[in-house]
C-alpha cells in the first residue's frame, strides 16, 4: 500500500472548512471509497503527491494538459506576462491574437468572446441562443455535462452522475422546465421533442464526443442529423467542445466529424491550464453580444493576460506541429490494444470506448452508447480497480463516468507500466 498519510491529514483539515474537502466534486475520491491524494507538483506525464508518491497521470487536470504538465514554453509565457501586470480590465493585443488564433483553427468561429470557464461559455451560449431566436427551451442530452449552470443540471453527467445527483436541488422548476432531454445517439428522440414543442426550442447543445459519462463516441451521421434538424427548425446548434476542442483533432470534433456548429463553446486546453473559456460562432449570432448588441455578458477578468499568454502559447504549439495528434493517436491506440489483449486473455466483462486521446474502460460487457448503457457499469468493481491502480502509481479519474486523457508527454515506458499495472489490478478486482 502506498503511504498517503500526509494527504489524509490535509484532507481531515480540509473537510472542516471546504465543503467535502475539495473545490470541485470530481476531485473527491468519495465514490471510490477513500480520501483524495493532495498533489504537490507535476511535470510531463507525472504527478507527485505531498507524501512524495509518483503517479503516471491520466487525468491531465480533466483535459487541459495535452502537452503534459509544466510545459517549459507555457510556463515561460506565463512568467513573462506576469512581469507586465496580472490584470488591467482593459483591451489588450493578446486577446486579439487569441481570437484570431481560434478563428484560424476553427473556421466556424467567425467571432469569439473570451470568458473564464467552460461553465461561463455554455451558460452565455444558451442566453445568446435565446436572445437570437426569441425562444426559451433548450435540448440537452442525458449524461452530457455542460458545466454547473442551472439549465444544465438536468440528467447531468460527470460529478453529478458519479455522486447520484444528476438533477441538483436548488435549480428552480421554472428553469428546469425549459431544459428538454434527449437520448444520446438517438436522433429520433430529438425529432419527437421538436414535434412536441414546435417553434419553442432556442438551442440544442451537445458534447460531440461525450467525455462526461465516460467516453462515448457519436454514431456515424448522428451529429450531421442533428445539424440538419437544427437548420430545418431554426434551432441554434451549440457544439460544446470544452473537452474535445484541440483534443481529438486540432480543430476539435467539428473537424473530425465535418460538422458546422452555429456556436462552439471552448475551455480546458484553450487556457493551457489557466482558467479560460470562450464561445464563438456565426457573426450574425455573435453580433448580438454586448456591446455590439443587446445580449448582456461581461467579465472583470475575461481575457486575462496570464490566461491569454498560456492559451496562445498552447494553441501555437498545437497548430505548428500536427505530429502531436498522430503521436497521441498512436500512443492511445497502443494503450487500448494493451487493455484489449488483457480483456480477451482473461475473458473479462469489460468494454472500451476511445476517440483519439480520450478513452474509458467500462466495467460492463454491453456496448456503452448512451446514459442508460453507461449507468449499467459496475461502479463497485471500478472503485476496487481505481484503488489498485493508484497503489501501483497510476492516477485515473476517481469515477467510472469520466474519460482518461493521453498527453504528448506520456512515454512508451509509461504505457507499458500502465498496461502491466492494469493486468494486475483487473485480475485482483474483476474476477
Ligand atoms: C469541463 C466541461 C465543462 C465545464 O467547464 P468548467 O471550466 O469546468 O466550467 C463544460 N462542458 C464540457 C463538455 C466539459 O467537459
């Protein structure tokens, strides 16, 4: 067993003063039956906790760290920016550079507004869609997570799903009534909502590849069917690429699946590890955002110099070196094959989903294609597996309903060690 005594004592102090001891529920190890390890530092593919244990990290700060931790060019960009002042609350050249970079990578983004988190991006995007259409209802998919704004905590994925609170108390009925839920990978479930609420639906929002009920890829044509349904019915098509943007391809899911959103929401990688989000899309729609138009949305720290410096450097590196994405694919595929051979060799009741460098091993034999099939996974077995892996120095998300992330910093040795640890851990827990 790994010694985590210092983490445990910090956690005991934390729970007294921070709800649940953590500043975001997904960081708690509650669903895997232990207290979290406290991280002291990170570099490349590795994390070190406060007890000095080393881990190979597959959480990557929940997505942003696609180049690995403490990338020297990003660290340097932040340091240089800080010397000139950490915030001005005024227009800067970096914000313009960031906007132009995003538009050059994602052609559907004709205009873009920077915010401070993915949650801010999605909540602003639906306000904008409502302003643009003059309608009030939105469609989201069961098990998709779009941040913690009221409208999205209806059959929500990620921590809400893990902790069994997909419909949070505190969300007014008047707001939840305007969120309609459809079934992921089932375009007919969307058609019937559109039929039932003609001319009432402002927006449809989706994770193009779901990461927040574990990794669930879209069926062929699912996304293009949704695109067509939205166009036919005057519904704003919002593709939430907070996780998938710059991750599954440089241009995100919209590039990989060849779809054109009306609005795209971004976060995670775009901040290089600093708190950043963005929403952007068609000029006609984005022109409604204040002060160009009447839809109000603001932010004291939006476009913050440190965050822009980190994000710009991140996007420049990704844009200038397409081999990053082929390396990510190659390494992720090798890891997937390693797991597959363990599953087949020991005939284990598991299945895997993967899109590029996003993947999940589900503790079920059924194909996981939506919320219901994801929920069929054996979370007790997952908890045992998680603990075995942690004790072997592999840091996974402490929930079955999350994706794992490969980074460009993961080495061949990391992957071999992960496969080896997985075989031991699975044999101890699944049988
Ligand atoms: C993480 C995430 C969000 C929320 O972003 P925060 O920065 O945590 O507010 C929204 N949508 C998706 C798809 C995400 O993965």
